[in-house]
């Protein structure tokens, strides 16, 4: 039996090869992320191979404790260490008596699709998603199409860190061939274009390069590839369609090739970013609003779920109101939105980060960047004579910031957010104002989303998967006002806390 993992073990030592290392902060709200390390890095690793094995044994222990059939799909993203991490995880799962079905190199939605295609209840996808090179992690679930939330992650953390493992006989390993092709075929059949569309497929040299271009071609699009060759050094930028660098590259490619759209995918393919035919970067929440308008015309009285980082336009959109659509603002995070769309029997869910969730008849309920891409192309196909920029311009005007993330240690971030929430609630209760405007509402379902009387808002929350806070602001009046909401309100408020560090990007 493996010993209980240590929180710290010196790298390049005998202990590192004989003791499991699992830093406790790697257990996040709805998945797991650790710094594994890359050659030349001075940052100490937070996880080693034995720690991954302990994680697998703990996950198998939890699945049996939950009374779920002990069968699981595993896959890995394209990083030079991901396959070895998956193998260590598999060893631990087999120790727990799990029947492991290995689908090989995969996107996260490929693994979720495999749960349905192979009729297997559980999944463990080795991926760090859009995190920088050197990070690793696991997205897990035991009740398709849902993935773990805080309760399951908390129990998993208890089992693993406490060494409360239970080995079982009967573990087995099965390699599954051809699942990637089955996935591409399933995604591609969701739309067959009836008009020519030229599309940039942007993959940031991540895993999606092995799936997205072919799937888009089968949908009927003319595809221009942008950094689709797999390269685990990620020579251009992180595959993250929420970051300005990738979006700007997509915009330049649209203009250079005269494309109808650019569709960008993150490192594990569960997110999609969109740039229109004019090179305008459309944040995913507004893409979701465009899709909700289109879909609510076909599905009257539909419910949509959006995360608290999303535009306030959903609440006042006249097309959604005319079609009887209902909109529910919920916690940011793929597991939260998946669960909420299922609970409310919503037609779809949208996150500003680029996660799109389509439930039957449009999808199977999980987040999938390629299903989202198919939905965007289908929307264009249903609107002949209109461009993506035409559909964007039909929305009411608002001015939304990039997602900005100041560094904040995992051990400190939640306490700081709690203090900010209390501060905003107190300000609202005292009739205080922000940039001359009264506070209409303080939504605390996930940090503090503070809405002003004119509909503008600011959001401060803790990142669920990195040592950061998350800041988004939106103005209903101007870009200058949007920048002022950040510069004169949120940034100085957070600067009061010495543990809040530098921002990854600012407006």
C-alpha cells in the first residue's frame, strides 16, 4: 500500500523517488491542478509520479465508496509529460480495482464523449487545460455528463492526503482504438453547411490541432490552419482563446485571409473563442447571447444558464424576452454550469471563458469547443446573407473588459475575496456609490458581482484552478467608463491587500 502523500518532498532526491508528493492546494473546486515542472524551472514540483499513483488509487477508492460501477475512461492532452502521468494514474486506478479504458491522446470532450459511446460511468482526463507548460491536472467525473464539484473534490482530497486508500482485486487495462475518429464524426454531423464559409482554425499548437481542422472540414467549411501542428513547447503562445495574444493572432489571420470567422480552441479543446469577419474579437458571453437569440427562436421558452462573468445584456435582451427565454446567472466553472444546466433542464449554458454547454437535442450536456464551433457555423448557415459581424452588431452595445487575473496565493485568495464581498455589501447597505452611481445589486453566488443602476457591473472572484483572483468589468456607456471601473474602482480596492500581486493583463 502506498504511504500517505507528503505536502513537500525535495526534488532530485531519493525521497522524491520513494515517497508520494501531492501538494494540498492542487485540489481545486472542481478539478485538480499541480505544477509538475519542466527542465530549467526553478519552481519546485507540487506532484511526483508516486503522487499521481496515489491520486489514482484515491479516485478509485472514492468511486467505489460512491457505489458507482468501477469502470473509467482515461485520456491525456498533448504535453511531453502527460502520457506518463496518465500511466501513473492508471496504475493507481487499477490498484483500486478499476477497469481502465484508455482512449489515448484526447481532448477533454473526447473523453466525455467516450463515456457515452462506451457506456462507462467514470472519467479521468489528464490535462492542465490552458495552464502554462509545466502544469498538469485531472478532470474527473462519475456521473455523466457531470464532473466533480466541491463535495467530491473535498472527499477525494481527504482520501488522498489521509492515505485512506482501499485496494481491490480485479483491476484491468483496456486500450481503446479509434475513439478520436468516432468523436470527430459525431461532432461533424451536427452541421452540414449549405453556403461556403472560410474559417480560421486556431489551436495554439495544443491538442485541438489533432481534431479541430478535420472536424471543421467535415462540417463543410474551408479551413485555414493557424498553429495547428502539435508542439509541446508551445512556441507561439498558450492555447487560451480568452487571452489577448491568441485573439489578436486570430484577428490578424481573419484579415489576412478574408475569412468569415476564426475559431480558437484551448489546450484540451473544451473551450472555443470567436473572432468575426471584421477581425472583431467577440467574447464568449456575447457569442452565447448571439446563439441564445438564434436558438430561442427555434426553442421558445428555453432556459439558458450563464456564469457571473458574463454580460448583463442577457437580462435585458429584447429578442430573448420576445421568445420567452429565461436566463439564470450562476457560478463560474465548467462543473458548476454543467450541473446547473442539468438541474434546470436548460437548453444551453455559456461561460465568458469560452465553455459552451449544449443539452439534448443539441448536445450531451458537457462543454465541448467543437460542438460550440458547430453551433456558430449552424447559426451562420441559418442566417443567409448575414455575416458574423452583422449578428454581433444586432446586439445592444456594452463594453466588457478582458478577464484580468492578479496573482494571489491559493492560501490567501478566498479570504481576500470574502473581505471584498463584505466590503461591497457594506457599501451597498450604506447607500454608497461607485463612480457616482448607486449599487443596484450585489450578487454573491461566486465572489462579488456588483451591478450599478445603469446596468454596468464589476466582478471580483477567486480563480478555481490557479493562484489568482479574477476581475471583469462591464460598462453600458463607453470604453472609457469600462476602463475607469477597473482603474478607479477595482484595482485600487484590491491594492489595499498586500497579498494581491501583478495582473496577467490589464485594460
